[in-house]
C-alpha cells in the first residue's frame, strides 16, 4: 500500500483526481473497454455439497444436473485484491454447503488487484453486468427461481452486486448482502454508481470499518453496525493499515458465524450514529437479528457489540456496550465531531 493512497483514504473524503494521478504512474493497470461477457477475466465457479472443490461454469453450456433443485443460490463476490478463495468465500462457502445451498463463487481477480484501485472501480460495473448475464441465463433455463437468488459481496464486491442489480432491472434481484461495502471512490451521491436499496428487493449491510475501508452511511434497507463499525476486537493498533484490513474482513467472519450460530447477533435500533454514541438509544423492543436469518422486513440502523474472540455473537446480552470513540480511532475529536454533524 503506497502512502499517498493510504493517506487519501484515511481522510475519508479522498479526491478521485489524487488517486488517479498517482495510479497513472503504474503501468500495468488494466481497465476493461467493453462489456463482453463471457470474459476470460470473469469466471464463475459452482460449488455444491457433492462438489466442494468447485467447477468452472461455462456460460455457453450450463447443465441442470450440476445444480441442486429448489435450493437457494448464493453468489459470493470477493473484494479488491481478492479471489474466489478469499473473503467472503473462505468464511462462508463451507457453511453454506452444509445448508445444501448452491454456491457460485465469482472470480475477477485480474480486474481488481493492487495497486490498480481506480481501474478496479471502473471494472466493477462490467463485472456486475456479467453477473446479470449469468443470472438471466440461469433464470431463463429454470435452473434457479428468482426468489432464491442471494448475492453476497464483500468490500468492492458489494458494489459489484449493486451493479448486477442495476443491470437486472426487469427481473429485480431478490436479495443483496453487503459485507463492509467499500468506501474509497464510492463517496458519491449518484446511486447508479454505488450500492443502494434500489438494487434488490432487500439489501442488508454489515459495517465493520466505517473510518477507513468501509462506508459509514447506510446503503441498505437495514444497516448493522458492529462495535459501532469503528473498531473490531483483537485486530491490532488503531493507526495501522493491517488493522483496518482486519476490521474490514471481520464483516465476513461475523456473517459466516451467523450461518450456524446458536446464539445469534442481535442489534438494537438507533436512528443515527451520533445518538448511539451519546447513549440516547437503549436496547428495548426494536431488536433485529443480523446475518443469514435476517428479517427481510427489517429497516433502519441497528447496533451491537461482539465478544472479543469467536464465537463473536452475544445474543441479547447488552451488558457491556462500548460507545466510546476516544482512543478507538486515529481521528481526533474535532474530526469526529464534524463527521457526525452530517447525516451520519
Ligand atoms: C487467492 O489468493 C491467495 C493469496 O494471494 C493465494 O494463496 C491463492 O492461491 C489464491 N487463490 C486463487 C483461487 O486464485
Ligand atoms: C485480462 O486481464 C489482463 C490483465 O490483468 C489483461 O492483460 C487481459 O487483456 C485481460 N483479458 C481480457 C479478455 O479482458
Ligand atoms: C452530495 O449531496 C450533498 C447534499 O445533497 C452535497 O452537499 C454534496 O456536495 C454532494 N456530494 C457530491 C460528491 O456530489
């Protein structure tokens, strides 16, 4: 990670021009020029309980017998510098296979690698469009039912899922789960350029690194903030970049745990971040379960803390809530105050 890029995302409100100028010095960054799909750099791998190693899907010949009939289809979308083995695949896939779901892991690593972030953001739209193409084929061939389709995207992959939703407008996506949706270059107002609630009938979001790699503002029908989305336990000192990668990845860890958690991650409602931090919201009756069994009617912002190590879920135990911000971020109090003046 180069310093300029780190510094610019550190500021949260980074200048796209600054990032672009820096990346121009890199020679090997690759930006797609068209929406050709199938594309050699966008591959889809199908996993089922009987085929846990995965099988490359050909978009030319999709075979019905490879899919388990009448089961949910979970499509996992990695983030920047990821691949089909990394977040959220590592945390979720084996657990989803235990549920006997059909799992497709998308791999677009050659379109989203370090240090080519602005190219990755550019490519994300085309990757989303290719997902829409695949889903249309699966639906047309009656391999999957529309209401069984669930996209789960991590970081940049959350916006990729949103783009898939945009390109599937006639056949609206059922469900998108966004695991710490990426912030850099996504602090835009235009919802066509990022994940938003119009991208699926239900969009649920988990925030775990709102100060750096993930978005602070809500972008779903329901947005869960774990440990305020500010820090996650046992990740390291607050001012280091690796610590933030750990916070960011933790969204996928929590979601993975939710698949088989006997305890459950329950958040309580609070209309905004500032009210939460100042203790105005208390856990009363408006409680929602986060994770794979989220209630599709859930709306608004929910907050909860976690245990310091796995299992992270605390159920309905709200006895040790930490609403303190001091010492939990690299930002000084003035900046925090400014941040929360807005709609946050
Ligand atoms: C994904 O990336 C990791 C770390 O770079 C690497 O070890 C692994 O082989 C990659 N997996 C695939 C499927 O590309
Ligand atoms: C795939 O990505 C590489 C760069 O990572 C690029 O050189 C190549 O042209 C791309 N191929 C296609 C079909 O887009
Ligand atoms: C987004 O909208 C707000 C108010 O609606 C405005 O103050 C802000 O400048 C806009 N930001 C961008 C990047 O356009």
